[in-house]
C-alpha cells in the first residue's frame, strides 16, 4: 500500500504510544509494521529529497495529536500517551483526523493562530484535498506547480525572441553553468547566414583547453527536431575540427535524433525546451527570485542540558 496521508496516520500513531513511552524511531517502526508498509513505501521521498514521506507524515500526525493533548513528550525524541489519549482509544474510533480533533479547545486555538493553516477566512480547513498533506507537502506541491508554470512561461518567452537574442541567451546560460570558468569573454554567439549550422561556441574550461559548439533552434511546440537536423549539426562540427556540441531547441527531439547521437563518436548533447527552461531556472538566467521562505524547526539539542 502507499504511505497514508498524515491524517490517516493519526490513529495508528496514537495506538503506537498506547503501551508506554516510545522513541520516535521505534514509533515509526511500530506504525509501519501495523500498516504493513513495504520497504519501497518507506523509501519514498518527498519532492525535496530531504526526508522520507513516511517520516514526514508520521511526525506531523504526532504534532497534531500533541496540540490536541492526546500525546505528549516524555523527553527528547520520546513520546507517551496522555489520559485524554487513552480515553479516545477507549472509544474505539474508526478514524482520527482534523475534524475529530476540533473537539479539543487547545487544538482549535492552535489552528486558529498557526501559520500552518492555508485556508481562507470562512473556509473549512478539513474539506480541501490539500488537507491530506502535511504543511511541508503543501508548500512543496505549490512550489512544484509554480515551477512548472514558470518553465512553461520561459519557453514561451524564448520562442518569441529574435534568433540573435536566443543564441546570446544560450551562451549566457552556459557561462552561468560554469563553462569557460564563468567568464563572459570565453563564449561567443556566431550565428549568421552561412554559419555552417553553428550558432555559438564556448570554451569548456577557464583555460580554454577545449571548445564546445552550439546550435540553437527556436521551434514552436510540436515542431520536433529530427535526425536530419542533428546529423547536419554533427557534420558542421567536422568543418571546425570539433568533437563536442550542444543542440538546444524550444521544442523536442525525435527518437531517431536521440538514437543517432547515442551511436556516433562525437559527443553531442540534446537539450529540449523542458530541459532548457529547467536549466535557466536553476542557474538564474532570465528569472529572478521574488520571495524566499525558510522552514525552521525547534532545535531540541539546544534545549538539552
């Protein structure tokens, strides 16, 4: 089974602490065993790659139960059930979730003043699909959506550029990625009539020991770059005695084009529109940071004697 959402983990977490004090790692192990989660389930990572989904959701289920007064900390990383929690288990509920926890004033007060809630005034916090996610998962999901929209907008902008500007953008991107030691003078846009299929070049390292040649094609979506065009670029490299090249496009490459470059001795990298926009975002070319958020947690080591 897949890792349950954090609300569905609330009851299993409360049951896991019913037998006495338990360390966080043992609590997760007990919950995982009760739910019969597989190794693959437990290895699933959040989009950030910094924590497993199971550990994150279990931790947030724990937090919400604490805020309602159903379990509490017995020490650093040690938890135990409260009298209120035992009373809940005695009721044999089928599920504990955010709606269930609204019966506890401490929880309601925390939700009202907590920055973790994303609901608008007057909107119920538990009828939105996003409430199945932990606050961190909601942030990451929103970031992923914004990132996808940004990349789509970037590709649209690039398609509207004059050819010369697009070629210069590609050189700027390669410099931002560290080619030529990051020095602007190590790259050059050379696209022009009779250029032999080469739109630019850049020194591979700060000493200029090797040169990488570039071709850049602004194609509309659906206008795929085929093998013939890539093969022509490979021939252009022969004309300048080069063995390395990068072919950029705002559209996509055909399977035939990709198979061709995998079989030839020259090293040609194909970068499609999705990869191009992703590289621009990661290297801050054509974008700027609007807002940055930090997620901080209590440093329990600091408060330990």
